[in-house]
C-alpha cells in the first residue's frame, strides 16, 4: 500500500474539485446561452385570413394563426 502525505492528498482533492466546478460552469454557461438565443429570437406574423398580428419564438418561416389556424409567412421589416 502506498502512503501519501496528508497535504498532498488535500491538494489533489482541492485541484480535482475546482476542475470539476470549472468544467460544469463552462458546460452550463454554453447550454444557457443556446437556450437564451432560442428564446430571444421572435418573429412577427400577420394572418391573411383574419388579420390578427401574433408572434412566435424560434427560427420559423411560417406559423399557424392561433385563432383560425391559417398558416402565414413571417413579416420582414
């Protein structure tokens, strides 16, 4: 059985725990930025059939009207 000093053991545990925390921080930061980008993107649509204006999140070119269900193209400004 190998023996290591107590200070080396605690230093190894400390370095390992910090590396795990930094890795998790980077992973969740990237995951959060992707989620926020998807939620932030909104497009406005105008229904040709009933005339209602509505919006949807995400990268969509067409979306159904919430009132009548008619599929409309997004407005371009």
